C-alpha cells in the first residue's frame, strides 16, 4: 500500500514537471520570422520584398519579374523598415504594408499585401 502511494506520487510529480515544461516552451520568443510584401499589383519592376533577418545591416530579398537581388536594410524598427535598392530608397510601413520609394526626384507610394510567417 505504501509502495503504491509512492508510485502514484512519483507519477503526479512527473506529470506536473511535464506540464510545467510545456508551458515554459510555449512562452519562448519566435525563432524565425518571414515577412513578405507582395507589390505585384502596384508595381511592374518589383513583385515582392522578403525580410527574414530584420536587423540593420542585413539584406532583404527583392524579387522582380526577371531576377532576385538584395536590398540593404539601413534602418529597421517595429513600425518601419528603410531599404536601399540600387539607387532607390524604400520605406516600408511594417504594420500596414505601405511602401514609399524615392529615386532621385521621383516619389512613389504603393500599397503591398503583407504576410508574416513565424515559428
């Protein structure tokens, strides 16, 4: 009888530890974030912009109808990302997906469809 009570308390203790570990793992920050801005409906020169590593100095992938190139991330925070692509400055609103492009004296503002995949 005493032995059985010890076995049952050991099982309860193990189940409690397992439940605690599951709760702890669910609170971990995201390990991977993939932001995609689809501008194909608004622009002919840029289809999508993909940001994987959202840090200043990293690169974002710019996909055009004929090629894939990189844009330098010059500044980024939770609200805005600034990219340099060829001789163009791009400002992306990370909340709404709106992109503003400045190339010389030309200014263009377009709406892109934003999708985010996190893990």
